[in-house]
């Protein structure tokens, strides 16, 4: 009888304990975590502001996380580094300011933890967002034409517009597209952290 | 932050209290004593053990 | 006491025992509305699922508005299915089971129907907000934070109703299903509130939020849907075939081990990720320990069913419930194995995981709810299902659809993972490889939707009382209580 009591007492408590064990203790472990100051006095990771922060919200709102991860697994576990998705594995400190977290669980598309370093071109990103098959033939990423205004072909390029490669006109990125690019461009973990040498 | 910990601890206490309550009750009423009666508790004289209680419409052998 | 004899009433209880008919009648309004709402969300969720599935192989399909983009339709699909279909069907079944097992009328006859309305509005509001782009971005918790208040209120009422039924119960023994149902009713609001709080709280930092995310998401399946599903199986299988559970003590052991181990398994969704190694290891250990409750449940159900499999031909409830119970065993074994690092290295980030998730939420939980609905609704409406043929269409379309879905994506996902781990294969070649399998998924989705439409048609006719008046075995004697 007493044994039953002990077991059952544990029941609801285990849920509480698991929450403490899986969330609160790791969080406590991170309590002293701060930005890392490199030799030049720069702080890493950088807290996003302005267009980059807006772009992150856009990334959340459009649900990019359902097809793209932002995490680089360690060497000899998967081929993340060999595929050139990163310079080093990612570590908890890289995500210091992430809210919501965007680690992701699905790679219908490639990892984006370092997309800003891997592909810095504004033209490339804008064309890719407008219609992914322009830059990546066979891609199943949905086109995001609703983030652009299409302008008829003319000799004078509208300001900040990008020419479509088939010469059918220009695309003019909206503020949302610009901020999304600013965010993607900011995804660059080439800085060094002491706990994760390159 | 204070609020977060308040919520967490309130829940911990609530969960713990409900566990104690459930346990005390379970032991008092002998839930861990008679397993065979427990298994039979979903049957009664109207639907006794041995009576099949579901069939495709119009196809069952309705007694 | 022998197993064949019904439990005698405790002495000194006032009045006579309520008949099943009276209990069922007291449930009619609330439970039928929960189930009908659930079916409506099932149809909405199926539509969103088809949209999302088609978009995966034909990305230009309906892609010119942001509210229809894949990244919004997919979470809208998940949320309507989890909070609309799954949870509302679950609550309906849970309330009915508790009333029956306690042998009391369903309490709160005014407040409980109100929760149906509130719950529906909450899911509708949350889904619209996701499509508008106001998702929180946290998987399984995409609904805006304010939805918590509404569903939280409903759950509070449901907890009160559960406690009232328990306190007023007219049966001495607590049946194993009641343990599971009580667990579910207490665990879910706890998980939901903490899931939201931990996600929003400013001092939960970075990847600790990811841990909170998957602690929550995995437990919604493990401590909400799973206990409701198993409670249903533990009631329906013995009740339909008229034979008590084979090893009752084993079933209690299964409950406690599930309660202890399941909630530690969530972080296996983050294997290889940027988290402390010990945290992921804990998730793996929790997943391995799940073999205990799963095996006890599987053995128990099999031994109860032994010698009674011929009833599968004649009982729609039993068909769905047994398929669901078998799926529970398969999905749990698969889940534990997937938590192994070597397996996870390949399966993580692929369609394999999507197939696994559907095996759990669909082949196990959804099929279980279908089975329960076939048993419960005719008894509440006093009407037979109007057509055996549509039930068969429902069963075969959903079963074959799910099988096709799981086989195709499991195979494709595994190959996808192997190819991703080979850096010499260009990424777009992998995308190309998966396309035929994504088409097979859409086909599977069409099959399942055909099943859902058949089911909705049956339910529609039932609530309009278009079937024969029920004179089946369950309402053998229309006796009035003395």
C-alpha cells in the first residue's frame, strides 16, 4: 500500500520534474551566458535591430521555419559542414537573442544558419524570393510574388528594382521583401566563439 | 520574471496536491486491491460479460 | 468476486443505479456538439492539408496571396487538426467515458455546451490569425497567446466536470480508463499554460525555448492524445467483444510508466542541435523507457482480443479501435528507435518524421476517435448509422490512405536523409528525388479526405436522425429507472 502511495505521488510530480529538468535547468545553465567579445572588441552574436528584426518577424509570419532549419550539426554527424552550410557547429550562445527560436525540424530546403555568408547577393535573394526556380531550377519553394511589384519592361530601370532574367520586366521589392533580405543577409555565424572553434 | 516563477510554482503545488489527493483516495477505496473486480466494473446486468455490443447497422445479430 | 460478475453497488447509495440510457441522454447535447464540431474541423483541416500537400510538389499552386502561402497553410492545418478535430473529439469522448464509467449524469448541463461555442471560436480565431500571419512561430503553439485564455477556460470547466463526476461516482472501482482520462484532463492545461508561458517569458533564453517547445509539443501527443486514446481502447475493446481486459494489473502498470517516462522524451526532437549534450541524452533515455508502457499495452490488448478477432468483420468500432491500437504499438516502437542517435542522424529533418507524426496523430489517435464515434453517437442520438456501406468506405479510404502516406514518406524520408548526409549529392537532386513521393502523399491525402467526407455524411445523417431507431444490443431494454 505504501509502495503504491509512493508511485502515484510521483505521477503528477514527474511532469513537473520533467519540465524542470528539460527546460528550467538548461535555462539556469545559460544564466551567465553573454555575448562574446572578440579581439577587436566586437560583441557576438549581434542583437538584431531595424530592418533585420522586421525581417525576422516576416520570416516567422511566412512560416519559413517549416522548411528551413537554422542549426549546423557537429562534424561527423550528418554532412552539414561538408555541404558548406556552416563554418563550425552552432552552439547555444549563437541563439542568445532568438525569440521565438527558429531551429526548425525540417529540411525541405537547405539550412539557413549561414545563408547571409553563403549567398550575400541582393539580386539573387530577390529573384529567388520572387520565383525560386529562376535561381534554383527544380526548387519546390513557393514563389513569394506577393512581396513584389512587377514593372513592365522599359529602358529606364526603376530605382532598386531588379531585372528579370527573361527580360519580361522588373520586380520592385516591397518593404517586406527588403526587410526579409536584410534578415537573411544577417544570418552569418562566421564569427568565432571560444566553445566552438572553426 | 516573478510572474513566471509564480505560475510555475503554483502549478507545481497544484500538481503535487492533486497527486496526493488521488493517491489517498485510491488507497482508501482499495483501487490497488482487487484487479479482477476492476476489470469487470464496466459490465453490468444489462450488458454482461459475453455480450457483443457493436455491429454494422442492419447487419448485427440483434438479440 | 469473480470477473464475470458485475461489480455490486456500494451499499447505502441513495436511489437506484442510473441506466445507461439516462447517462447517455445527459451527455447528448454536450458530447454530440463536441463531436460534430470536431468533424467540421476535420473537414477544414483536410482541406488545408490537401492545399499544403499539393503546394509541396507544385509550389505555384495558389501562391499569389500571402495568406495562402505554404508556410501559413501548413501550421493552419496542424492547428485545426490538433486543437479543432483532435482535442474537441477527445473532449467529447472523454466526457462521455467519464460519465459512463462513474455511472452518473454529465454535470454542468449549461456550462459545458457553452465551452463548445467558446472552443470553436478560439480555434477559428487562432486559425484566421495564423493565415493572416500572426502565428507565434512556435511549432504546435502557433495560435496567438490570447487563445490560451479561451481554451484554458474551457479546460477549467472540463476539469470541474470531471471532478464532479468522480466525486459523485456510483461505482466502487476506478476503471483503468479513468486513470488515463484524469491524467489527460490535468496534464493538458498544465502543459498548455506552461508551454505558452515558457515560450513568451523573457528570461527563458535562446535554445531553452527550443527545449520548452518540444517538451510541450511532444507531451501534447504523449499526455493528452495518448491517454485519451488508450482510455478509449481500454473501454471499447472489452465492451465491444464482451470480455474483461486480460491483465488488469498490467494496464495499471502501463499507466504509471507512461506517466513517468513519456514526458522526458521530447528533447529527442533536437538531437544534433545546439543544446547541451546531457539534455538530449535525457530525451533519448526517456524515449527508450517508453518501451515498457507500450509493450504492456500491446500485450494486454492482444491478449484481450485473442480469440475474438472475428468481431472485426462485424463491428465498425472494433475495426477502427484495433487498427488504432496496433498503430500505437508501431508508432511508439518507431518513435523510440528514431530517438537513437544513429537512426536520427538520417531521419532527422526529413519526411520520415512527418510520416511518423501522422502515424501517431492519425493512425493511432484519429482512428481511435473514429471508432469511439461509431460507438457513442448512435447511443446519444438513439439512431442507427444510416448506411453500412459508407462506414466501409470511411474505413478503407482512411486505412489505405494512411498506409500509402506512411509507407511512401517513410521510405522517401529515409532516402532523403541518406542523400543529405552525402555531401556529393547536390541539394536540388534530393528535392527532385522526393517529388514523386510527394505526389503519392497528395494521393493519400485525397483518399483520407474521401474517408472524412463519408464520415461527415454519416454523422450529418445521424444527427438528423435519418437512420433506423436504435434497437441494437446496447439499448436492449428501454427500461425506465425506478
